[in-house]
C-alpha cells in the first residue's frame, strides 16, 4: 500500500497510482485498468444440451368448462354447452344476449366437429359416458367459449374451468378437442 502512494508500481495490481491521489481516484484508475486488460476474456463453456426429439417430454393439458349440474348419462358435471342450451331455451335472456349466444352456438356448429363416438363400448344400448375437452391449441374456440361463459355468468349460471392431464379413455379426438370416457376414480 505504501509503495502505491509514493508512485511506485504495485506488484499486486501493476497500476501506477500517484502519491496525491484519493481513494476514489485510485479505484477509478483500477477500474480503467481492468477494462483495458491485455488478456482476452475466455468464454465459459456452454452446458451440454442435447436436442430432444420432437414432442418428447411435452405435457398435454386439456381444458373443460363445467357447470354445477350433473349430466345424467356421464354422471359428471355437465359442460358449458348443456348450460348454454338450458339458459337459451329458458327464455330468461335479454334479446341482445340471446342473439349473441345464438351466434356463438351457430359458430361452434360450423367450426367444431361433432364427435362420432361418446362411449368405449360398441353395444348400441350402452350409455354415452364420454365428455369433451378442449385442446389448449384451439385458441379461437377457447376465445368463443370465454364469450359464452361471460354471458352465462352475467345471468347467474356459474361455470368453472378445469385443467387435466389425464382425462380418461380417449374415444375420439380431432385438432380442437378430445372426447374421453372418465375412469371410475377420476377426480378433477
């Protein structure tokens, strides 16, 4: 320290500090010397990151919108379409909301395929126990569902959104939805 104050080169930092310099000036000179270092910076090695195959490790999460009503055949909570049809047919909606709900239902009729199966069994008398789930990639469909949910909730029909990775035995699927028959021990 004493050698630095008298203007002699320091062995530790190899920076010349004038004898009359204050501590702040010495620190500033040290910072400038560190910036103008003659040694090139060495990059840290990048961590090993092998590319994984396409879709490996992707978790599928499905979305379902349910009401408090229990569907008699599937024995689980009824979906948003059952609640929407019930409210629409009840006549309790104002005209502008009934018209908007009719437009949304009509849009779904055109843009969402009706599933060909609602049960695992091939017997004709077995009940339709499967329920529909949206894929998270069906963004436009989910936006319309949120509009429908807003109309239902304004008219005192509660709707819950649930997410699940395991929905049961899948009996039908397309690009926007999955239809699955829930297992007996399934709880969402």
